[in-house]
C-alpha cells in the first residue's frame, strides 16, 4: 500500500519516485484500492479509540506501578 525507502537516502527516494511515476493506470488504481482498504480496516473510529485508551492505560500503569 506504499513505497518505502531508507530514511535520509535521497537517491533511494528519487528511485522510489521514479518507480511510482512509472506505474500504469491499472497498477495505480490497485495500489489506491489496497491503501483505502488498509485504512478502512485499521483506522476506523472504534479501533482508534480502543488503541488510544490502551495507550492511556499503559502510561497510567507505568506511573502507578
């Protein structure tokens, strides 16, 4: 659902951009559909609230115990 490259590596970033620009329309549409599905499955309101509460609980547990 994304293109990755090593942080701070300008040459790798340039190669990655060239790779993305070279995609045909079908590949772009598939990548976009996969990205939308990933976001929909992993970042809905219920999931995000549960993850936030879990983080708050973990922080509080560290401070109290």
